């Protein structure tokens, strides 16, 4: 070894010795601190656990960091994207501000969209009514009393054209929250764009299209798992050629969390679903880099501020690693997890509903600190009814104040390097990996759905949280503490039965005016396509163009695929 090499080696050895002495000193100091703190009285109104029930230490130090300091030392835009998927993050472009909206008829919701766009909303998000979510036309007997009540009623291309009348589909980004009949509504949207003269290759937006979480948590399904997955992969394949800017799925943890899952369960179950979709795409023979860049995610943002930020950071890191190492993706776009967030509807209270404005603001801040690409902020009255114009304006202004007044978007991952946040990120990643192993032991995602494993895990977590609230061990302000005997009434939006009558009339007129023979031929072609191994999206799109209705398309596919019946679990 040269003299200079020996000097360098000695310098490194000296530095390592100093670091070891510092660690010993810090361990001793922390131990003394904890011993002293243990003698001090503590509050009795808290168990000092996260919303998910995980124990939280009183203080975090560098002793809680991994040896490599991986999370804190990587930079935004660099693999594994713990600190964000873009180098500039919000300095380059703010998140898309969406407000989930839909009620009554297509005309009613079109007016709400224009109201929001005029006030600075930068993307649309479609809420469909329950009949549409289940694939029923508005005049179907099972739609009675539900038309337009919890979202907008869309039964055909005609309704979709009206929904976006005067809104240029080549210029706005649209998100559609629908799953069982997702491909059908996507075809209505594509056909509506064609009617506007918009090149469909220019369409930007997302269709939720995540059927696995429906079986786990939300229960808005139509077909059994395997044919439902086949339709999803058909859409992956078709869209990769025809609508390359469109996100063909939004793999959703939101509804899993709303059903009662913990943060780690939401993280693990959602990512496991994502991996399942990738596996099915590869089994079709698709190049993973041909469809994975258009997979997106949708996360719930609950009340535990730091846990939610850590969850989003861990999600990016896990996805990047699995896509690169497990699935062999070579395109960096396949590694980057892009996601939408929505503040947690389950946290809103009917008691003292104006408190929800504060809850939503903190949740929105967590979403942005976690690096969301798109955000919906709930309106304070959504636990009572669909939001009014006033409440949705406040929800939108919450995002705008966060974007333009707080300074938060100026720095990428500003809490990165926090001892607590980095330790939480690592802990959630470890817990998620453990849950992946449990899912595999159950036989994979589909098998674990069929046996009810996911459903039981979520139910147990939900019961734990509810028990804590009922016992007063988890305080919900205004609900089980700090209550008010008399509260001022809140004006709510009331949706009557007029939408149902209007929709029945519109559908009767549509059936009289359309080309009945063409409708029959297109539905027969879809039936033949579904009975073979071919991709059904072209035939479904032809049905949409011919003004076949939602239920007509659903029914044809149901004849081939059957319908899903959930087993009874105990």
C-alpha cells in the first residue's frame, strides 16, 4: 500500500471508530432519557398508537434509521422514487385538482363540471349512480329509486355526449370511478370524443377498472373474477395501441381503507392487486413495458398525518423494486408509481360537520407531502348528502390555498430525512412484504378472495377501530368527545325522483330513434367475440357507437361469462 493509501485507510478507520463511539454515546443517552421519561406521568386519554393500531415511540433518532439510510439519501426522480417520481415535483407542475362530482342527469352534472372548471379545477372526476355502477340502465326495474341519487346516471353514448357537452375532451383530463362495467363506460367516453371530432390518441384520463378490490371491499361487481380480469387485460392491450395517454386502471386502495383496513393492509392488498394485474398482462403475452406505464394507483388519506405520508413513500418504493426486479421492467416509466389521492370519506362526521373542513385540510396536506399527482378533497357535508356548490367550492379552495399560499409545493419531499418519517416508511414496507408472503401462502390474490381471507382481515381491523371509538380509546372530535347538544342545521343537496323520470323518457326516445337492426348486429358481434379468445374491446366500442345501452352490453356478456355470487364467509 502506498503512503497516501495508508493515510486514507487510517482516516477511514478513524472516522468509523468515531461513528461507533457516537452510536454508543447516543444509545446510552437515549436509554437514560427513556428511563427518566418512564417515571413521568402520561396522559390517560390515549394509547399512543397510530390510527392503524401500531405502537408509536415517544421519540425517534438516528438509531431508528437503516444502516444504509436509503430512504433519506435518494433524490426525487431517482429509483426507487421514495422521495417522488419527478425531479422537480410541484416546482415543475402542481398536482391535478379534481373534485369527484356527479348527480341527477347528465345535464345536471354537466352544469356542475362547468361550475368547477370556471373556478379553477384542473381535471374532472365522474361519480356514477348506483345503477350505472352495477351495469343497469336507468329504466331497469332494479334501478327504481336510485337513479341519479349518488352520482350521475349514464345509460348510453347519448348520456355521455350530454355529460361532456361544451367540454373539449381533447383538453381536459377525466377520471371515471367505475369498475364492473368500466370497459363499457370507457367505450362510451371514446365514442363521445369521436363525436366531438377529438383524435382518441389525445385522450387523457383514468378509468378505475379495478375489479379485485370490489371483491375485497366495495362489492360493485358483475362477472366472476377470471372473465373480469380478461376484460381488464383486453383494455390494457387495446388502449396501448389506440389511447396511449389513457390510464387503463386505477388500482385502488381507497375502498379497501374505507372498508376498515389499516394503512399497512391498504398498502399491501392494493399492491398485491397491482402485481396480479401485471401477471395477467404478461400471461396474455403483453410486454410489461407496453402496458405498465399506464397503470395508476388511488390511495385513501386518513387522519394519521405521518402514517399516511409514510404509506405513500413506501408504496412508490415497493412498486419500483418489484417492477424492476420481479417483473423485469426495463422502462423507468414502469417503475414510477403515479397516483391519485382522496381524503378519507370514512373520517367525516355528521356531528359538527364543519369540523370536516379541518380534517380534509390536514389530509390534503399529507397527500401533497406524500407526493400525489392528483387529489380530490371531500366536501364537509358529504357524510350527509352529495355536496352543495358552496361545500364543493370550499373543498376546491382548500387545494388552491395549499398550492398557492403555504409554500409546501416549493420543496420536494420536505419531510424526507425525518427520523420518525423514515422509520415509519421502513416499518410499513416491512409489514407490507410480510403480508405479501401471507397472500402467497393463501394461494395468491384470486384464491384469497374466493376463500374470504381478505374480507376477514379487513373486517377484523374495522372491528378493532370501531371498538376503540366506542370505548373512548380513540377520540373523534364532536362524535365521542367535545360534543354539542344543539347544532345549527346544514343545508344539503337533495336529489329527487325527477332524474329517474327524465332518464326513462330519454331511453324510450333513444330506442325509437336508433337503428334497431344495427344494434342487434353489433350485440351479436360482441356475443361472438366474448365466446372466443379475441379481444372484446373493438366489438364493445362498436356497440357504444350504435347507441346500445349499458345493460344491453352487460347482458350479452353475462350470457357468456355468468355473474359473480359471493360465497358466505364467517
